[in-house]
């Protein structure tokens, strides 16, 4: 059996390592993880480098440990984030970044979409009678628009039946909203699928508003996909976010700015039929991005390389 070593930065193990561990382990081969900072690299037939912005220079200059081993670089972050110079294959996780690497940097690559565990696609009972907004982002500059706390309170004030459920670590340190109808859930681990799905079954609107000044550019956005797969009406700001627009397609409402975003979130909050319709569209669209499709694609790649 081929040995496949995933090279990761320990800073990113909670962001990337656990989210893909179970999915990658379903691929053919004997998979194991190894730290980018540990120079005693064990033998493997294939080394998969999970490239992020942080420590990217170490990924770029990663040396082939054994002459006959192959190197795959998966580009998880937007630039400046680049693959190893000596990669045998470069993989991106959206068509947007596939095209961008080729057009701007001349880096040939193939796209394999990120995928969700099959447990996300079970049919769960969803209550649309009252609007419940969900967010599940880590507290980070750029992930939330600077007006988010003000606008959230305005939505709550104008809609007495609205509540919010926000899942993130250390939430009190970042844009905290002190309101009796805002429920904070302190950090569900990325790989706790059943716990996460149970929590997401309690909400029905995903209102994502990236900042358009301190821009955090997503290369895919699993947070969006998880909400789509669990039946949420999705309203997003698409400016500077081409990969997010790619994932959502025509299944949600894509806004250009925060004013338009607020208008549509307020409409979705007030309209039960609109919530239900958008949620169904999002659920059907999410089936394009499953773990089975991802695993089959990687299996073909591994067979080809070895």
C-alpha cells in the first residue's frame, strides 16, 4: 500500500488538518500527517503539502525527501500563497483559484473541490416558522463587516421574532453583541460533524458579510457550504469574493455592498416562504460538493502519480 504523508503547519492543524483528516483517510493508501517544522521526514510515496499563507516560504522551498517520491501541493489560501517549486502536481479547491494561478502566475494546476462528509446530507427536520440567523466563523478581521454589530442589533430591533446563533471561539473578544436573543456557542470543533449538524439544524438563515475594506479573501468557504447543506437561506456579500460566488451559484442572494445585504437579510427574515425556497435551492446546490466526489478525484490522482 502506498504511504501518503500530509505535510501541515501546526498553526493550521485546527483549521485544515482535522477538517479533512477523515475525508482524506477514505482515499486509497496509508495516510499520515507530519509537521512542516520537523526535519526528520518519514518515507512516503507521495507527500501532500497543504499550503497556507502562513509559513508559505517553507512550503515553497520544501525539498523532495526521497528521489522517487512525488509531491502534491494543495493551495488552500489566496495569494500570497504558492505551491512548492518542485511540485509534481498542484491542486486548487475552486475553479476561481485554478484560473487565477494560471492566468496571473503561469502555474498549471487542477481543481478538486473541497467536500463535506456524507452526514451533512441527511434529511433533518427544519423549522422555518421563526427566522434564526447563523454564523460560524472564527473571530477574525475581514470575516465580519465592521458594521456587523450595529446592523445585527438593528435587525433584532425591527424583527421581534428574530434570533441569532453564533458559533465561534473567544467570541467575547470580537464584535460581541449583548442581546437576549443572540445565543453564542463557544467553539464547536471542526471535525465534530454530528454536534455541528445538530446545532445548524436550529437555524435557517446564513447571513455572511465579509468586510469590503479589511478584505479576507476565501478560496472556497466551507462555512458557506455547511450552511447550504443543512438547509439555510443564504445572503452574502460577493464583492472581492469570487470563490464564494462560485460555490453559492444561483442558490442564494449575492449582494454588492452592506446596504444591499441588510435590505435582503431583512426581507428574508420577514418572509417565511422566501426562507424555505432559498434553503431548498442551497441544499440542492451543495450536493455538487461532497466527500465522495472529492475522494474519487484524489484516488484518480494517486493512481496516476504512482
